C-alpha cells in the first residue's frame, strides 16, 4: 500500500543550525492531546493517527502501592519520569525505555501496574544506555556506549546483567536480535561496523568497515532486522540507509544529505511495519519519515515543538506487534505513539 508523498519543510543543514536545533527551546506548554490529529492532513485520506504519549508511570495508569512507597522511603525512590529517552521496545504488557538521562532502563509493566528503573548489578548506574532489542525468550538486550557493554534484562529480574563479550565494542549503540541465525547484532559506531555475537557472548564475526561504498559505513548508529532476515542500518555520516542481506552482503541503499523530499540529515532510529514500510526518525528535521521498501518517501510526520505529533530531536523508533509506532522523543522527555489507519475506508 502507498499514499502520496509529501514534501519536507526546508531546514538549514549548516553545522550552526544543528547546534541551535539542539539548544533552542520549543514552546513552553504543549497543547492538549488531539485525538483527531492525523497524517496526511485533510483532504487527503488519513494514514497515520496520533495515539498518545507517556513521560512516566502515571501516563500509563501505573500507581505506586503502599509497600512500594514504603520501600522508596527506606531505600530511596527510582527516577520515575523519562529524562532523555533514546530507544523503546514493547514486550507484551511491558514497555522498556533506554534513558541516559536517568542512567538506566525504565520498565513499565502495564499489566502488573509497576514501574522500575533498571541499572546494572548491585543497583549500579547505566550511564549511557542507547539501543534495545527483544530476545527470543522475552529478554531485552541493552547497549551502553559509555561502559562499552551489552546487558541483558531477563523477565522478572530487577537488574541488567552484563553479557560477557568475547570482543569488546568501541562504542556499542544500535542492537538487534537475529532470529534466523540466533545471534545478536551490535553496531560499533566508533569502529564503523556491526559485530555479531552468540547469546552467551562469543564473537561470531564482523560486518562492514569504514568507507562510503556498498556495505561500508561512516559512524553507523541504529539497525533493524526485517522478518525476512534483511538488515536496515542507519549509516549516519554517509547520510543514507543501507539494506543488507541476512549474511551481511549489501543489497540496496537510499537517502542523501539535503532538505528536499526524501532527503535525510541526522537520522537515528529505524524500524519496519507489516506492510514493509520503513519508519525513520530524523533528529535534525525533528520528524519521523515513512518510506516504501524501495526508499521513496511516502509521508513525513512532525516538526519541532512540544505539541502532540511534534518532536525535539527524536531518537529510537519501534513498531509493536499491532503496528503501533513508538518514537523516543528525546528532548521532549517522552515517548509518542502513533497508529495506522490502513484498513479504514
């Protein structure tokens, strides 16, 4: 399925503009949520609708019970609200959000009505959690770029366990579970490649090297594994998305630096939906762009601001089992949610 492409608003790409975008404050107060907020705007048929946002447990209907409040009084309360969310994943009723600002990974359990801020062993902090990936047993893998480690968060466990990696990445960022080959794929941004590990940390090989040719990278960040095994990699300073076969061979690429239709500037999180669309967050454009499988821009959502459907340096993207799109809206300190209207008349 497809819908008409919309042109992005022109955005300066000078380095000074990038700096100003990161520092300029959006409007002081966000407007109330608008359930009728859709994209594209009327009179075009709507394809995406705003579905809400959350910044803390209260927004998800999670309240702290008496014994939890007592434990907080005795041992100190965890940070409850999002400070600088970088990525998000959904596992059933659980939502995990990597938050370098809070120095941990939030786990929101909507079924049990519980929130935890997860750190490392013995309540140690995770100073820079970046990427999250869901494993085959419901466990969640998290990268920490400052500690140069990968952690695993197992269901029901209150702390993240370091995975003993045979080869330590220079700067682990994006991460994905490759179900077809039963391996973890970890983006090493500093070394411009993707490292493959077994679930117990054995090094299985590397994909890519620094360069601008097919299958080469220049400071890659996030990645996503498609159901057929293909990999999508945000090749950040080559200003493109690379599509790799399951064995790592380059297949396709799209995107270029610019401010026109289909251009990208500072792309971060990436994901796909069941229709094969590619959802890409671009921090400099303060937008989420939706492409078809060939890399043609179909729709752009958002602008800089704090209102529903607006962003301030968006980062990670995740598409849930029901095609809900989650966007880590980093400097608005929230996760925004969007839903599809594909099957409506």
